[in-house]
C-alpha cells in the first residue's frame, strides 16, 4: 500500500486541523506520486535535503568532538590540512566528475550505448590516473617547500596527500550517481559514511591511548576515506555495469577532455572560492584562529546545505531538458529550482542566527568570538541562494567556459580582499572579503544566465523570462 500524507493527516490530526492541512498534504502526495521529470527532481531534492540535514548534524557534532579532544591549536592544524586535501581531491578530477553528469543523460537520451559504456569506464581510470599524479606532485612540491612551512604542518600534509586518489574517485562516483539520479548514493558516502567513520576511528584512537593531535586525526581520516570509497566503488560500479547494455565501449576522450577542462576551471575556482577564507586565515593567522573561523563556517553550513541539496538533484535534469530540446521546460524548471533554494535557505538562516552562539559554545571556550561574523555571512549566503544553482544551469547548457571566467574573477576578488583585510581586521576581514565575493558571484551568474539562456535566475522575479538561443 502506498503511503498517503493526506490520509495519514486525516487519521491522526483533529478534524479542523486536518482540513487546513489537506491542501499542503496533497502537494506532498503529488510530489511522491508524480512520475514525470519534475516530480523525480522534486523527490530527489527532498531526499538530498534530508541527507544534508543529517550530514549537517553529524558534521557539526563530529567537529565539536574533534575540537574538544584536540584543543584549538591541533584542531586548527587538522582543519587546514583536511580542507586543503578536499580541495585538491576535487580539483585532481580535472572536471571529469562534473562533466560525466552531462554526458550520461546526453548519451542515454540519444540512445548511444557504446559511448555511454565508454564514458563510465574511462571516467574511473582517468580520475585515478590524474589524482595519483597530483598526489606525487604534491609530495615533491611539499619536499621543496618544507623550509617555508611551519614545522607543525609538515607531517600532517604528507599524510593528507595519501588520501587524494580516494577523494577524487569518490567525487567521480558521486557524479555518476547524480547523473543517474541515484541521489542517496550520490550523497551518502561523503556526507554520512565518511564523517561517521572519521569520528568513530578517532574515538577508538583516543580511547586506545593515541595522542589526540592533528597527525592522529589525519590518519583516521585516511582510513575512513579508503573504507568509504571502496564501499562506494563496489556499490555504484556494480549497479552501473548491471544497467549498461552489453556493447563494445567507444571512447571519445578528446571530446570528453575538451568539455571537462573548462569545467575543471569552474570547479577549481569554485572550490578555492568556497574555502579561500579558511586557507587565507591559515596563511596570516595562528591555528587557533583557523579553528574559530572554521567552527563558524561549520555553523554556517546549516544554511549552505540547502543550496548543495538542490544542486545535487537538478544538474542531470538541466542536461536532460537541454539535450532533449525542451527550452520552455528548462526555463520553467530553472525558476522552480530557485524557489527550492532560496526559501529554505532563508528559514535556515534565521535558525542559525538564533542558535549560533550556543552552537559555537559547544566547541569550547573562545569559539564564540566567531558568532558576530555569522550575521554578515548568513546574509550573504541567503543572497547567494536567491539565484539558485545558476552555475549548474550554465555548465549543463554548455556555458562552462563563462562560468570558469566568473569564478576566476570572483576568486581573485576574494583572495585580494583577504590579503588586504585580514592583516587589518583579522577574522572580520576574512568574513567581509568572503561576503563581497559571494555577492559578486551571485549577481554575475544570474546576469549571465539571463543573457545566454534568457532565463532569469532570481527568486524575486519568477516567470520573467524570454526564449533565446544560447
């Protein structure tokens, strides 16, 4: 028997309240019963949203425990190293992990089984190869940079580089899952399994007598990453291979790489942009300041995850609309995704500002100095949510080069302002620089989507669109 929210409400709620709730509950029923593309995307967004809520809770409390166990100084070292590894792991895919979200729906729509099989096989080998080269280059580069790096960072960075191939492969497999609309497997490994295992392995290490320092934390992160990615690899590749037709694969590497490299620039600039403030604080300030700023950012993540949840569920649908030639459907769906992003982000922003200070107190004494920063950062993140996943729309519609240029300029603004403002204003300088960069990024992406696609990605102007050829 299929679940019915309306029937459940009629059964459990008082009559008057059930009557008032019936219109909303019927919308829930229609969301779960719809079999069209929009219904699938809506369900996936809801599932992604739920997973990200769970992830936000797990990630937040795991960071609280790590900060409590390690203390501000060691925790700050761990944060800087691990954030750097996450960035490098993503960048080392050279854009293939995002390009594959475009290729799989495209080949499925066209019925091109040979290239569909080929891109799945090539993606795994390509990403493992490039990420291994990144790891080796990182080890050599770190060896030469040792004289100019603070001594307490050196060993954790060497250890962290071991993770790169598995972090990159995990990102590629996440892209494959998103392309197939397997939203649970797209998000569960990186946003549930890995953080839980890091916390579990760190707890075991501390209980068995290992020093609760950055080196121990990095080792537990390495083990958790390898276990998570191997589980992810077996599960996803088995499912992919089972669903692919038994044809000889065809490899169009020149075309795939030519599409991936501009996306690589987009992803690189985007990842650096979203983490530049943490890295720049690490460059100019002590590890304890990095710890405070990162704890503040983790609290802010409760607002950010709405955007990521929507983005994770709609990119493949943008591609399907685009390559299916349904331009009016793309415009209508894009407008909906803006609303899906903005209103929950606004609600979560209010919640974070209300409970932000008690949440920071959980990290330990001294972390509440980051609370005033939340008012600025939350406002800017909510403003960013007002344009929805505009960069995904542009990337999936073939405008990845423009996205790369936008993120390059935004990153330059962010780094430049951080270099100027952090020495003058400390953590406030980092927050102001990041806020200005976020606002510039949002405005530019929205304007570009309007100019190139005729789609106005702005929540306050729904339905004001025009049809045009990109």
